[in-house]
């Protein structure tokens, strides 16, 4: 078990370092360099030289990389020229809001997708199964910006049940105090995840129900309901645990689009605004935090997988 976790941790560190190296290289392939991108096309040579000197861009490339890694290790992500604030401060105010959105969407997806997948197994090859399968394919293929726009037009503009925009409060408490404003963004982000999770849950449950221990339980006279919920469910959830960690990048990327559609003041909206305003320090800081969160999500999925499935612990030992 310890060896398994050490290997996964080592792989996570390698991935983070590879992303940091890619981010560093992207800074140096920007046309005109970072100084020209930040200061604008009308910046003078004196201003560019001063910017490079202040930010260490006049040092040798390997020295710049070491300084870059050292600053990231201390979470010194630079200063935003647009907001005139440290990037870490901007992320600190936006990250909790994104965690609320992503957390609520993920919880909703699990609460809906798991029973939905089980229901499809119980009613497999019947009308209900075919209808739910068709809906799952539709939502899985639908871009989040299109789904969000359709929900706004129908539920906000036509029916006026929910506001067009997400909550605009600056604090987490203010965001949570407006649950009506959170409904459409959460549903938009959760719908695609529900479609994916329910399909995996259906396949996993069908495979689990063919195992020998399930046939043994049925032969002993155990009722169908108890076989389904007490014997099959736990093992059927093992792939979902792994999928939950692997789906973190898709959920986060969906949050970027969803936050922009609903003008939600989270990390995704911050990244879009930074890209539009050529705010390179902010954009790279958001990319770094999302990378760490994605790697941490995958590492957590590996740990939970080993906890849920004893065979992983035995194989690692």
C-alpha cells in the first residue's frame, strides 16, 4: 500500500514539473516576449528593458527557470498588470467560489447518476433504458456553453424562474445566500457529468451482476433488492471512484466555460478575462493552480481506489 502511494506521488510530481516546464517555455515563445505582451505594442525600448530587469527576464534561460520554479514553490505567482494585485490574492478570492460551483455540481452528478445507472440496469433493454441512454448521449455531446445558453433562454428569459446571471457577491457567504442564482450554473456543469457517470455506472453494475459471488448470493435465496444494494453496489462503485478523479480536468474546463456564460466570479471567469486582456501572470497562475488541483484529484482517486478495492492493496504489498 505504501509503495503504491509513493509511486503515484512520484508520478504526480513529475507531471507537475512537466507542466511547469511547458508553462515556462510558453512565456518565451510569445511573439515579442512577455514584456511586449504585458506592456503593449507601443511600449518603448527603455520600458521593455526596465520590465525585463525588474522581472529577471534579462538573466540566462536556465537561471530564469530556476527562479521561476523557486517562486512557484513559494506560491509567488507574480503581479497582475490589469488588476494591479498579486496573482495569489486574486486566486485566493476566486478559488473558493469555483470550489463551491464544482463541488455542488459534482455532488449533484453523483446523487443523480448513481441511482440513474442502477435504474437503467434494473430496466435494461426496455423503453426506460433506451430513453435514458438517448438523453445521456445528447447531454454528453452537448457543449456546456450551448446548454447554459439554452437554460438561460428557457428558465431565465421565458419562464423567469431563475436570474440570468450567477450570484455576483464577493464573499462565499454572499454566493451561498443566493441559491436561485446558483441553480442554472450548477445544473449546466452537472448535466454533462451526469450523462457520463450514469453510463459508466450502468456498465459497471451490469458487469458486477455477472460475477460468481452474485450468482452464489442468488442461489442462497437472497432477494433481488438485497443483491443489488448490499452485494453489487460497492464493487460497482469502484470504477466510479477512479472516474471521479479522472474527470476533474473535464469538470474544471467545463467550469471555465460555465462561469463565463453565467458571469460567475470564479477562477474560470478570471482565466477568460486574463486571456482577453493578455494578463499573462494571472493566466499562468490560474493554469498552475488548476494543474495542481487536477493532479491532486487524480492522486486522491488512486488513494480512494486502493481503499475501496482490497485487491489493489494486496497487489501493492
